[in-house]
C-alpha cells in the first residue's frame, strides 16, 4: 500500500501522537482512503523523515503515532534564491512546483514592468498561501524535507537593492557567458527571471548596475517558466548535485 509523505508544520519526536492538519487529513483520509493502522511518512521542515501509523481516524480528524525517524540528506550544496517575475495563469504555479523539485531554496515573486498580474490586499494574501501550498506539495512528492520559503511579492527595484553575498545572475540573449562557462564558482546564487515578455531594457540595465551578471541560455527564446527551470538545471549541473 502507498506510504504518502505528509508535511506538518510542528515539532514532534518518536513516540508522540500528532493530530493531522486539515489539509493532511483531507489528502490522507478523504482522498487516499487510508485508515487506522496504515503507514504514512511525516516531515516538518527539518532534515528528518518520521515513519508513523494512523490512529484515531474518524470522519473529521485523524492522528498519527510517530514510530521512527531517519536523517535525510538530499539537499543540494547549492543554495538558489529565485526572483521570479509574476506570470499569468498556471505558469507561475508550474514554475514554483518544478523549481522546488530541482532544489531551489527560496522564491521571491517579483512585480515588474511587464507583469500583467495585479495583486494586493486579501487577494495577494490568498495567492501567497496558494503558492506556499504548491511548494509544500512539491516537497511531499519529491522527497525533500526542508521546505523552501515563498516570500511576499516585492517590486524588482526592491529586490535589486537587497544585500547579498551570492552570485547574482540575470538571463540576457546577448550575454557573453553561459551558466556553464561562468568564470567563478559559487555555493549561493540569486537568479533573476522575468515574466512573459521578459524584463524591459531599463530593468536589465538596473540589474546590471546592481551587480547582476548577464548569462545566456542558448540561441532560442524561452518562455518564462522554461527559462527558470532551464537556468536552475544548468546551475545545479554547474555548482550543485546534478
């Protein structure tokens, strides 16, 4: 029988009985139809997995008894902070999901000149919650135990002024270097990806002035979601664990 991986945002130890969250209960009991005695795997954002058994399953709630724990070492040695121009529809969701599978550590959605999405107030809060749930689901599926953070969206101008000692990279169709030929080694990268239509000339100039290195992803024009995933893959090949 399937042993689903479930994220719970709380601390627990072997021998504890923990109450499943509403989201976890809905997935494990309502969708997968698991019951008392069935096995599940829990994680809570540390570098451990916890084997557990379902108990006290009812129509509205369920608990899990923690039986054992195991250290998991599948995080990349490369730390990637993705600054992603907010895109329309499912493109943003897809980018977040797949970037987590590829090992990204932090994601900051960016408002840019060509960003066609308007978010504020309650709508912004709901969207941020949705994005974080997508990230958690991607961790459950991919075997990651440490959950990347989706930070509150900010303007590109604010992103560019943030202090960092990471290698700063921006995609540009006329760049001198590809990711694979960058002359520097790095364990931390800030990767800037524009929305549909890319960054404007002024935004590219601002990124250059802020210390971002232009890199090339080949001779073809890539959609925003393709560009992000291709760049992350290349970075993991160059500096990480692919």
